[in-house]
C-alpha cells in the first residue's frame, strides 16, 4: 500500500486535535507558521554562512590543490625533459667516446705496425749482413781449405804412390797434376 506525501499532510490537517492530544505539538497546525519561519531563517542563515565563509575556503582549498597538482605536473614535465636531455647528452658522449676509442685504437695499431715493419727491416738487414759475413767466412775457409787440400793431397798422393810402387814420385810433376785437377774443380764450382 502506497501512501504519498499529500495524503499524510491531509491527514495531519484533519486530525490536528488527535495528534496534539497525544503529545506531538509540532504537528499542531497552530505552530506551523512559526516553525516554517524559523526553518526559513535557519536555512537562510546556514546558506549565508556556507556561501560567505565555508564555500570560499573550500573553493580556495580546491584551487590551491589544483594549482599544486598543476605545478607538480609541470615540474614533472620539466624533470622529464631534463632527464631526456641528459640521456641524449649521455648517449652523445658514449658515441663520441666509442668513435674516439676506435680512432685511438686504429692509430695505435698503425703505429705498432710501423714499428714492427721498422724492426723487421732492421732485423732483415742485420740478417743479410750476418749472412754475407758468414758466407764470406765460409768462402775464405773454402779457399784456405782448397789451398791446404793441394798440399795435403800432394803429401797424401806422394805417400800413397810410395807405398804402392815403392819409389818416390817427382814432386814437381805431382804438384802440376794436383794443380790441374784443382783448377778444373774450381772452374766447375763457379760456372
């Protein structure tokens, strides 16, 4: 069963005596006008207080909070831009350092290769000079050995002929034969 507000008000007007007798004077229609006036005054006073004192403070707080949040957002954006700028600078420095290290590495490699080639040439020159000295010594030793071989061969041949034939050969003819053989040998070596 639905009872609307109009029905309740109508019943109140009709039964004002019954309600007043039961201890509810605020529902007595005699006092309603004064109650409406005081209600209007209280609500007007509350409206005035809220409008003049409380609302401005609340709106000021809301505005302050909004401005604070905006300033924080702006500061965050500035910080973000600074971080991005620093990151770009960092990446640029890293890139430049890599390029510089590659240049230094290439320069060091080039210098090292130059030093190695210089040392190699010096070593090759040293080796060539030592080889020439050694070859010269070997050739000198060979010449001395060939000269000594003639006398050794002469002495050996003389002793061998004496043992085989029992007579001593002529030294001059033996030396001539040994000289001919050694000269032929020298010519065949150098040709």
